[in-house]
């Protein structure tokens, strides 16, 4: 079962959670849903793993 899908945000900043996602997550009517930013959760997780020289060399290939 596909676990990802894109949805549009309405003019009132509302979204409809697709049925397959609701079923996977076990979301029922009138329940609250918590949204957490992936970037907030994982920001800086790899800090210090790669040297400045390594990053500079990799970026030069872009």
C-alpha cells in the first residue's frame, strides 16, 4: 500500500487527509492530528560528521 501522496492546501489553509493515509495512521473523525516538522526534528543530526574540506570538495562538483 502506498504511504505517500501529495495534497493541495485550500484557500482557507485546509487539507484533506487521503483515505489510505487515514487508514494507515488509524485516524478517525473528530480526532486531533499532530504535525511535526521533519527539519526541526533532524536539524543538525549530522553536524561534525564530515570535515569542512570534504564538504567543500563535494559542493565543487555541483
